[in-house]
C-alpha cells in the first residue's frame, strides 16, 4: 500500500505549511488526483485518517478533486478526454498521443486556522 507512504509525505508537507504560517489547526486538505496516478482514493482516505492523528491536521478533512485523463494527438493535433486504458485519438484513432493530464497527485489547497 504505497498510499501510506504518499500520505505520510502529504501530512509532512501540510504540517510544514502549518508551521510556516503559525497555524494551530488544518481544516481541509485538497489534492488533485488523476486516474493514472496509481493512487487508490479509498486507501488514501484510510491512510490520511491514520496518519493525521497527533498533527495539526488531526481534525482535517481530505478532499480529492479527480483530474480527467486528457490527451493530445501527435497526428491531427486534437485535444480530448480519454479513457485511462484507451489513450487513442478519438478523431483519427491513432495511438501517437501525449498525455496532458490524468497522472497527477498534487497538493492543491490547504485550509489553515491561525489564532488571532
């Protein structure tokens, strides 16, 4: 379960942000997750719940924004959404495509609570 390792890095990153901004609590952590990232959302949520204990994120909620698989055809130049297991051009049916999105695992947003 590599989600545990990924989530450990994620928690460290949000804890570092909380420390930098003198935040006592983190309300929400949002990640962008592509279908080709190799990350299972259910396992990521489970790992987050385990690893957030004892950190500034202990009351935080994890949100996942799903990023669609998007390709660009090298032959006809069209950009289109694609199925994760079918990265062919929908217009000309060629296999010569570039992946534009869908493989990411990115920390998008962190909601910090700073005491005033």
